[in-house]
C-alpha cells in the first residue's frame, strides 16, 4: 500500500524554547520512504538523533515566537496483516534483552495493578490467544470518546472510565499484556481511516520471537500503517515535547491511501 502523509503544525512560544519532535515516518524493513520533505519556520538549532530501539528519529529544535512545521511524505507499506491468535508466547527466560523493558510497569501502564484481573478474566488462555482476547475485550467494552482523557490519564483511569482515545486504548492493552508476562510497547503511527484524523496510537506485542502490531481501537490494519516510533508508553513517542510553554494555533494531519 502507498500512503500520502501531510502534517502541518503551528504553535506559538513566548520565549526561546527547546522542542523535541518525533513525527516523521520511519524507514524500516516493511515500510519504504519514497519521498519526504520537512520544513520549519526559523530555528536557532536543529539536530537529528536516534529514537527508541533505533526506529525512526527525533528532531531537536530551538524556537521562538510562531513555530511552524510542514511535513509531507509518500510511503510504501509492505507489512502483512497477521492474526496473532495462534502465535506462541516466549517464555520469560528466553526473551531477548531489548524486550525486557517492555515487561515492566511504566508511567501510564501500571501493569502490577492488573495481575489478578488478567488471571481471572483471561486465565484459560495464553500467548496470542490471550492477546487476541484482550484486544477484543477492549474493543467491545470501551467507547472511543474524544476529550475523555488528558495527558495525565493512565491505563488504570481508562480501565475504570471505560472510555478514551487511541492513546488510552493502547495503554490498556499494553498494561494487560505486561501483566500477562508478554512484552508490549506503544507505537505511534499514521493510518488512513483514523477518525478524527490525527496521529494514531497502536500496540506491538512480542510473540513468536518477533514484534506484531495490533490496533485495539479496530480503526487501522497493520498493512495500512506508517510507523513513526515506539516506546514504553505515550511519553516516549510524543510527536512534540516542548520544554517551555507552547500554545497550539493550528494542527492538521492528513493520511490518504494512494493504492
């Protein structure tokens, strides 16, 4: 699949501010950048650094006043849609070292609070069958409600409220997987059928000795996603982190399928 991406950001900062961006689609084995262009308003500093697990890049900027960013890209996605239900769980002692951090509780994913719940609700299942059941459980019982959460909302909050946005759905699935001793990480993506159009959050789980992407909202297929980056939770993959006050003026995200 070919995706056309168009992201436009306009923020206003009152004084010189350092900004960390992660919004460009990553070049990986299953997605190819055909062409891309990113432009900024005047900046006092610009540098590229590697993002988490070597997937994608982050951009350091130093800005002042009105800050704008225009990013366009054409991507080829060659990622299959795989059903995880029959996939094998990797025993903890056989997990690669770089997956271990994705077993641990994190700021938005307090998995230690869910051990009893996952055993009571999904105890008869293991591996991919359990992951698929947890994904379906979230999709069936949670409502997608814009504005229902904020930057402080954790998976525990969302679990209680039974509503949220893609970020919250992802945090809940990650939390349930980690409580089931299955590594899971947060993934920021672009996808064409996300409503409302925006940066989208999904999950990767480690099964059958590899990472596999899942969307607990049900809005996007693996074969139609352009991956931006990964992290332990949303804090690690924010499209923009401002180390100073920043006022949103305008922001648009457009993702279109080109065949």
